[in-house]
């Protein structure tokens, strides 16, 4: 792998109305980082929490934040290389499969 894959987790500090029994976006981001680190050890990646209510200069971040605000997506929204791979309650299997497309090799 030449460069680190970028994983973005979009959301807000306030739980979304339909996510009452789910963890917060920040908790989801931390959980996902731990899970990916265990699944793909010694394979660097960048994971970032993106608050949808903050101003963003990056066009992709701005676009996804607007789509969530316009109810096109639920948060937490997980995006890898511009592709949505999870929303609301992201599934690890789907995210793992997306990482493997980019050459990440599972430890298990």
C-alpha cells in the first residue's frame, strides 16, 4: 500500500432522532478505529470524525454534511474514498470488505 486510506465518520454530538439506542458518532468513530486496527494490524489508515454542524472548506466534507442535513443520509455516516459504506448503524463486514478492496489484508 502506497498511501493511507482515509475513513471519514460524519455526524454530530447530538444523537440523530432515529438513533436513540445507538452510540454517538464520536463513539462510533472510536469503536471503528479500534476494530479496523485489530482487523488490519500494521496497515496504516486515517480515520476522522467530521462534525456536520461545523464549517468545512473541503468540498467533499461540505457536500456530505449538507446531504445529512437534508435527510439524504442518516448519521453516523461512514465514507471511504468518497464511497458511503455505512449509515445509521454501520456494519463492520461491509467496511472490512471496502478496506480489502484497497489492498488491506485481514489478520484473521
